[in-house]
């Protein structure tokens, strides 16, 4: 059984898995062992962890420590007609994960700037090609969805893009909905227009 996952450097030693670099892709041959270690580390052993670690399909690009948080905040939507937008499709793995997690009634959309992602359109979710920095495009997608309950930004992680998406999409979010922004460590990275003083970072809206 082969699985590709990303491991945060801060926990790699506690998981007992060697890793070089902050975001190196690994292949796990013992997913049960990995799942057990993660469960012990985060004191969490819910359904989402099982779906994540037992995935045999498309590659899922997610930090392990996000999984308990997703389940905590998303679980109330399981089995409903929840409307979720994920910014960033990549290899399609996360959209597949959300379909399994939320169920067949969920309205799932993913957006990406890479035209190659059209390959995943209609498989587990609807995929639309466009920039997260394009207000007109974002509004059109939300209108097509009929509204949105969950927004998950796993896009470019560039500061201006994160800010632009938030300013456009947050007012369109259903009351009581959830807006997640991943990988905010890029707030401190100049290559992503971050700043150690946070003057240009996402937090300085």
C-alpha cells in the first residue's frame, strides 16, 4: 500500500519517519502505523484520519495536523447538502477526500489557475479554471454553487492572493459558515510576499 503525504518538520521526529526539507513528499508503506502515530500525537482518531491515511487514489496535499481541525469544524455538515469551495485543486486528492467525508449530497467545487486541473472536473467535484485574485470569476463560481458554507483556501499562499480572495468571498459566505486559510507560515516568507514584521502579511489586512 503506497501513500504520499507531507509531514511538518516540527513533528517528523515524533512520528519516527526520516524527512529532509520542510515539504518533501514521502511514500508510506505502513499507513496503519502512521495513522496510529498521528492519532497518538494529536489525540484524535476520527473518520477523517482513516479516510486520509487509507487513501489509495489521488495524491492529497495536506499537513497531517490539519486533519483533527477539519473534522472538528466540518463534522456538522456531514451527510448534508453543504456547499464547499476549495481554492487549489492540485492533483485532485483533497476534493476526493471531501466527497468521501461529506457524502454524495454535498455540493463541492474546486478552483485552480492550472488548466490541467480540468481533468478532475466532474469526478468528485466540479472544477473551474480561474484565478483566486479575480473577483468576477470568484463571484460567478459562488453563484453557480448557489451560495457557499465552507471556503478552504489552499491556493497560491501568496499574500495578495489570500487577501484578495478573503475580501471578495467572506461577505458571500453563508451566516455561520467557515473560512479556512491554509499554510499561513508563508506570511513570514518574502518569496510569497510575506514579511517578518508582518507589514505585508495576510494578518495586516
